[in-house]
C-alpha cells in the first residue's frame, strides 16, 4: 500500500516518527515519508501510525 502525508493536515506532532522511524521523518516541522519507503503501507506498524495520527494526515492507498 502506498503511504502519503498531507502537509495541509499535518501539524507536526511527530507521533508517526516515534512509532515508525524507519518509514517516517520530519521535514520543515511536518511529518513526511522517507524516500523509498512510500510502499510500506502493508506494515502493521505503519497502519497503526496512520490510524493513530492525531491530525489524520496519513493516508494509505493502492499504488497507482
């Protein structure tokens, strides 16, 4: 599954980075997906981070 972080919704809590530092990072104070990790959405920890995102900025979807 493809992961994306909506920069318009993210307010930079860093919860995603805390939960899955191998997939998420902080760029300019906001959450982002590490380059090359965009397709890691099948990982249960990533799904948990998406569900637990306080701003609901993380989405998981099928690759286009």
